[in-house]
């Protein structure tokens, strides 16, 4: 069996001595004699050295026979979960765009378990170069079938030969990749004859040039020997590759846009300066709200208030809750707003619970009594009517709904919210009509006391201003709707 | 310029604020209800700070991107819900073995399989007992509010880096979806990339750093496993967090986290008004489980009640913490249902009748 001589120590990208390798042998690689990995390692190390990019290269090693690449390559390296090298490489390339990511993968790793990570990274045009060892089997685990195994080829899991009816046909990765728009360079080489190895050397060099120059995604497939598992001599192995494998896997360049692709500039550095972060994340202080010592005077606010809004999806009932939550926030209360979430929102019923308290809010869920129910669909009212108890306020849309029997002592208020909103020219302002009605009820029944009566209108205006600060016409419309709602109840 | 640091945020959004203010460099996501708002908010805000946001091809893709970013010494985060977390577990096991920091939020939904998108706490076993293969632990924070979503995510990055471990934020769907007033923490000043990044050099021999999880020699791997175990012991000693409510004289100790703890807290008040000396221990970390605080209640405790939104998972840790020295009972609802105050109170009354017989 003739052996490819790997010139250790020749490329400074290899360690002089493989001290990371456990056991007594520190001069040889662990690959079998004649293994394609050994040749590719050497070509890659030389190409990295030739370009002087060793300090920048981050090598992502697969699961497979090349899992221990970090024994040999004198550069940043990580050995990653089976098939995931292009995803790990994506993480590296995105947070450290000045580095050069090489993904080194076998055919089980890339074409079977990790095909999605591979093809997606390619499709995103990650700035990385992928070197793909196609040795027509799973080397490390003992010669099982790979997606690249040839029809009829015997492996330890195709003891009768690969049956295309059962196992499908060999997977042509270059050809599949070539259907994507974004890859820059795609070539298939063979590590067999000297001439083929010379061609491969050029291809590897081009993929590294593209990497260095930030041109985009480059891919080189290498038909490689695995003499141990294929039980072939070196000569038979090369014959198998050159004559059998190339029938399915023709050598050559599938795409080369290296020359016309422009170098992509480095993205701007991330912002971590605290003052800038604050300016970009924190909302600007608006000239609204109250001093942090302000307390509303009504006795109402001495306890936790539990408010529920219910209707059907699309009526804006969730925004009504958010508006109330905002109003409470502007008066120094703690608030929680909890929607019923999920498919329910799509056309079905929708509701939300708002809790307002001076203290830390307990349960955000209303499952028994509530202080306020705003119901704007019949289904919603029927569903939650049992949560309305003596002392609760109920507001409903009297233009479309009828009242079920309710306990004595409930403060009930019907308002033609949707009608009024339509008259104002926009159905969306029905929420503000309802809030206007709420204001009227709270004042009329002296639930709001003293200065809080006027303050309710004020805080509504502030919340509208805060929500729509860039749209003066929307602010005006909602303020008008609020006034109309209040008028309708007082009429 | 004057800013307002008190804002209304949905829990899932609050986690993103916590991450950004903690200096998180990168977010890798994949949509899933009820966690999607984390990815959506990250998609909005990370680019604003010129930080990295990628919608990955899958949860597997996302966790492996986290591995890559973390190996470069940057702060990285991902989020998902139950089934997506299952897919991430291979990557989390690698992170644990690499000893790489990362923050992972699980906004838990209901049941095995697809289940439903209602809130549950069914990933307790998955997250607190390791989750993936090989035997490891990750600290798991259990926020009970939008504020804690923010604060715990913020803190998780420091814990992750201090112990070089993945850290989970485990929030039931309610805590992910609830909107509350949140006081934003201060942005962390810029930090240096971690010295162990693969862009750096090793201290011992000056060669480039590398990460692997493969140790072919049994004794070498055993040494590493023992080192990891020692680290887990250290975390168990230092990082148990919990909040006590009316526990000083409690004869009945409720134990609950997340939204069920907020319901349980109201139940404690009701029980007290009915003359039952009840109290609540709310774990803020479920791994390490706050064993010491729970044992502290044994002076007065006659019985324990684990309140959970699953079919009973934390109850095992309650029993272990107190060595089964008291009866431990369960109130549980699942599949999107939340135990009501009335349910908890009724069960508590039964339990107290039983122990005072
Ligand atoms: C999730 C997972 N499944 C299976 C394995 C077992 N495994 C290790 S190497 C390997 C095959 C590698 O074959 P290939 O990618 O062709 O690389 P080669 O060894 O031929 O270079 C497999 C299946 C693993 N490590 N992880
Ligand atoms: S099993 Fe095959 S791929 Fe693996 S080292 Fe040996 S020859 Fe190379």
C-alpha cells in the first residue's frame, strides 16, 4: 500500500509536534495510510500558510474522522456537533466578521445529518469556505452507507450493495448547491493523481482567496480515499474514485463568480457605549405624567383593581387594555396586562386582564370577581358575566348587545360605542368612546373622588399622546371620541 | 437627554431588553408560540445597536450559532419553547462540556408533542435535570413577572460567564405574554472578549485556543467530569435564590414558581384570613433548587404543598430537599389551565385537616 507522504512541519500551520494528540505518537496524524483527510489537511495547511491568514482562520471541525483536526492545525479551532459546522461557523462569522471561517466536513456530516445547516448557511451567503470530503462512506463509524455511496456499493449497512429502490441515489452536493443564487464558487476535485491534486490545490486556494477577500460562500468537494473501509489498495482506491465515483460525481467547476464578486465591507462594530445604548433603547422622557410622589386620592386605589376587557378578535379589545394599563402607569401604579393568546385571537374571542396596584401585583389572572368588565360582544358578556359582582362596573356596547340577568348592585352602563365611532368617521376610535363612558360612570357614582375626576380625563389625554405622539390627527380623533363617550352617558 | 427607564413591556420583550442591557452581542432565533416575541423584539432591537440577529433554519441551527458566537468570546442568546428546546439539547450538552457560556430562554407551553400553546411548567424536568445527554446541569432561573424576565436575563449573562455554563430562563407562557411595568437596568459598560475565545492563545503553551468535547482517554475524561461536578457543587452552594412570603411561622409551606407562585401568594393570604398559618417559598432558581431555604422552614412546617402547572415535577425536589421528613402534597393543573386561588385553598385546607388530625 503506497502512502501519501505528508510533510509534517513544512507548513507552519501544522504544529511541529502533535502534543494535543493523546498517547505516545506525537509525530503522525491519526488517519489511516492513504486517507484523503491526510492529503486535504496538508493542502489546506499549505494554502493557509501561503496566504498568511493563519491568525485569522477559525477552523470548524466536524464529527467524523476529522474530528481531531485541532491536534494538527495551529489556528483557532472548534470541534462541533455532528453536521452543525456551518451553523457554528455562522455564529463565528457573524460576531467576528474580521475572522475567516473554514468548515471542514465529511459526507455523512454534511450531506446527511447536517444538510440543512449546510444548505441554509450557503443560501444566506455566509462568508465561509466549506471543504467537503466525499469518501462514499461513513469513515469513523466503520464504513456504513453515506448519502454519497454509489449504487450497488457494499458498505457495512448495505451488505447487499446500495439498493437505489430502498436507499435512493447518490447525492450530488455540488449540483444541488448550484441551484442557489448566492454561492460564489463551487468546484469538485479528486485527491487521486498528481494532476488532480494540483487542481485541488488551486481550488482550495481560490476558496481561501474568496474567504480572505470577503466575497461570500465558497465550496470545494473532494473525492477522497478511505482505503480501510473500502478495503482497497491505494491503486485500486484511486481507480475506484477516478473511474466509478466520477461517473456520478463529474469533476470540474460548477460556478466561479470569484472575479466578478465584490468584497463585502465589514459590518459596523456593535454599539456597547452605555450612553448610546441608553439613547437607542430607553424611551425619551415626554413632558407628561406626574411626580413620583403623586398619589391619586380616591379610596378606590387603595386596593388592587382587577379589570377585564372582552370582545372578539379584531375589535381592538387588547389595545383598550393596553391603553388603561398605560394610564395607570402614568399615575405611578404597577400594572399587569395579560391577553388570552394564540389562535383564539384570530377571529375568535379575545380578552385581556389588567391589574392595577400600588404594590407588587399578585396574580395577574382574573378567575373570580372583577372590578370592571368592558364587554363588547354578546359571547364575551355571557362568558364573563359571573365575574361581575355587586360593586363591579359593567360597560357594554348597547347598540349590539342585550343584558343577561345580573346581581343587584352592579353599576351598569350601556353605550353605543361602535355607532358613535362610525359617526366620527373611524370605527377604531370605539375604544376611546368606551373610556369616555367609563370616565362618566366613575365620576357620576363618585367612585373617582375630588381631583381624580378631572385627572382621569387628563391621564387619558396623556396616554393617547404617548401612544400616538407622531400622529396628531389620531390624537385629536381619540380625544373627540372620549368626549363623545362621556357625553352619551351623561345625556 | 433625559430618558424614561420605567416602561410597559411584555415579558418576552423584557427578556430582550435584559439581554441587550447586559451587553448581549448576538441573538439566534426560530419562531414558536409563545416565545416568538423574543425573536421579534430581538429582530427589532439588536440591529438598532448594530448587534447580530439571525433567524436560524431551526432550533438546532440557532443553538449551534450560539456555540459559534460564544466560542468567539461574545455574549449569545437564543429562545424557544418546549419542543424547540428539545431540539437544542444536543447543542446545550456540547456547551456544558465545552464550558461555554450562553443564555437560553424557554417560554414553556403545554404537554408532550405539540400539546398546545397554553402556559405550562412542564419543562421542569427537562431543564433542571440536564436535558440533553451525558449528565450535566445548567442554572435555571424562574421569573414570575416581566420585571424578573428582564432582571434575570440580565443576571444570567454574568452567571453564565462566571461559571462558564449555559444558563436557562424558564418562564411559563403567562410570564412570556404578560405586559407589566418594568424598570430597565443600566446598560453594562463594554466588556473585553473572553480570554478563552478561539481567537485567543492558551496560557500554558501559547498555541491557539480550541474547544472540543472529545476525550478519548478514560482517565482524562473522568478528570474533566469531576471538575464539572465540582463546579456544579459550587453553583449549588452559591446560587440558590428564592423569595420567602410569610414563612416565619408557617405550618403549611407552599412551594411554587412562575405564574403559579403569584396565584399561590394570594392563596396564602386567603388561608391566613381563614386561620391557617400558610407561607410561600418561591424558587427564583429551580436549579440549583433552593434547598437551604426550604429546609429552613422545617422549624415550623407540618406539611408542604407543591403548586405546579404540570402533573407534578418540582414536588420531587421538594421531597428531596426535606428528606421526605414531612408530608408533601400537590396542587397541579396542566395543559394551559392555571390553578385557581380557590383550588389551592381547598387543597390546603384538606392537607391541614389531615396533619392536625
Ligand atoms: C448525533 C450523532 N449521530 C451519530 C454520530 C456517530 N458518528 C460519528 S462519525 C459519524 C459519521 C461520519 O462520517 P463522515 O461524515 O462521512 O466522515 P468520515 O468519518 O468519513 O470522514 C457518525 C454517524 C454522532 N457522533 N453524533
Ligand atoms: S477510516 Fe477512512 S476516512 Fe477515516 S481515517 Fe481511515 S481512511 Fe480516513
